[in-house]
């Protein structure tokens, strides 16, 4: 069977250390699909990469047909079917989000160009590296020959965090929670929406106290990433890798019936959100194509929060406009 070519950037980093092994084990595409990993890293990480590839070989994964390691984005993305853009510069001490944006913008412009040149025309590209939404926008704008709908920023980790927290609060299995939505930016301004969510088929807000939702749940989800850093001393890695797998599985195989995923996609003006920013919406996926969930009623409470995060994304776009 023809192998699927999967490119991963930042392959020596901590998210990739979990992601690569799960892909090679068949957890992304299932047991029948051989894969070739095409791994991009900067030169300085060559030794770490060699060690990581030794470990991949030492697993003797039956599905892993080949591993390519390179510091050239064109080689990493050549004929790629699925692409995980994980690699980015981390936020340094005292570094503002704006500085992080500037530091990473160049990387995603270069990689967008290389994708345009080398990847399969229908490659699905998931942007994980932060600031993920604006990095996705930069990649889209630098890959004019690829459809913008083939790029998405990852807000699945925020979504999964919200599902987990709501399920624990209601003391139900996570499978009983549906239709959570993350709106906007993968940042502190994101809006985790329970207004449209369901628990065991009933509106979630009939199962939880409004005060708990507004004063505990929303801030906890928004700040979950920082809390993990505070406690672990490093940012979320295994949960981020799991979210990347989940996002890509939804994209390839579809979302479960009656449920949604959250994906950062190029806004088409849905729900009055400005066009031309990468904004997280609730989506459903069928036959490899996502669609923004339509027809949701947006009350003043939701609108206010959706606008705050939209405004932040517009500011980020302004900050990187030279690269768009
Ligand atoms: P690490 O710092 O462990 O790894 C990043 C790797 O990227 C490093 O090995 C670095 O050498 C490599 N890299 C840097 N520039 C590169 C380039 N031009 N080409 C290829 N590789 C390059 O970070 P890790 O914890 O793995 O996180 C990766 C990214 O994911 C970060 O930007 C992080 O902020 C972001 N996250 C995004 C999340 C999301 O939900 N969207 C959640 C988790 C995570 O915080």
C-alpha cells in the first residue's frame, strides 16, 4: 500500500517527542496505513534528531516505512499529504506576545512558501506553533497556490481541556459532553463556549451554575496552558500532541455524529467575524472538508467575548502585515 507522507516541523521538540511515536504506531491513520515521516529541524538540533530517529528505529514500528530528517523545508514538505507545523521559537522570559509573533512570523512565511512549492496540492496543514492563529495566516498568505481551507490552527487542546473540565464537574464520562466550541484566538482571550454545549443531550448550562461557568470555568480554560507551565516547568506536550492527532483525525476521518470540533480557520465572515483572520470556530467535517457550524444563536454574552478575541487577532494581523 502507498505510504502517506507526513511532515512534522520542530521534530526535536517536546511535543514531537510524543507525536512522532504515536503517528508511527498507527494512532493517526490506523493500522492499515504505512507512513513516511519527513522531519524538519534547525541544524543546531542535528544530534537530538539523530537520537530521536534512533529511538524511532528501535521501536521497529511495522507501519513506519522511512524517516527523512532535514533542515530544508522544501525537502521536508516534498509531496507531503499531512503537515504538522509544530516548530517555533519559544516565548522567552519577559517576552510579550507581540515579540513572539515577530520572532516566529519569518519561520511561517518561509514554510508557507516551501509548502506552496513542494507539498501535495491537497495537503492538510495543521499549525501548532504559537502564536498559532497568526502563524497560520502567514503560512496561508505565503502559499497562494494551495487552498486556504487546507490550513488550520490548533485549538483542539483548548477544546479537549474544556470537555475534560466540564465532564469532571458534571461527573459524567467525557463521551457524554458534546458541542463545546472554542471561539477566536489560541490565547488568553479565547472564548470557551458552553452556551451551545450539551451534557447527556441536555443544555450544559442546565447542569452547571452560571457563576461557576463565568468565574471558574472560563478563566481556568483560558489559563490552563500557563498553569501547566507553572506546575511542570515546561509547556503542555503530551496533551498538545494528543490534540494534534485528534484534530488531524477529525479532519481526515470526520467529526463524530452530533458533535463538533474547534478549528482555527480563515474567517469567511461567519457570525460577523472579520474576514481575513484565522479565527477558531466550531466546525463539522465530512469527507475531509470542514464546514463552520451555522445558525447558532449568539447572545450578548457570547458576542462580547467573541469580539474581544477577534480584536486581538486583528491587532496581531496588523503587527505582521509586512509578511502577508
Ligand atoms: P520545543 O521548544 O520543545 O520545540 C520546538 C522545536 O522547534 C525546537 O526543537 C526547535 O529547534 C524547533 N524549531 C525552531 N525553529 C524551527 C524552524 N525554523 N524549523 C524547524 N524547527 C524549528 O517546543 P514544544 O513544546 O514542542 O512546542 C512547540 C510549539 O507549540 C510552541 O510554539 C508552543 O508554544 C506551541 N504550542 C501550541 C499549542 C496549541 O494548542 N496550539 C499548545 C502547546 C504548545 O504550547
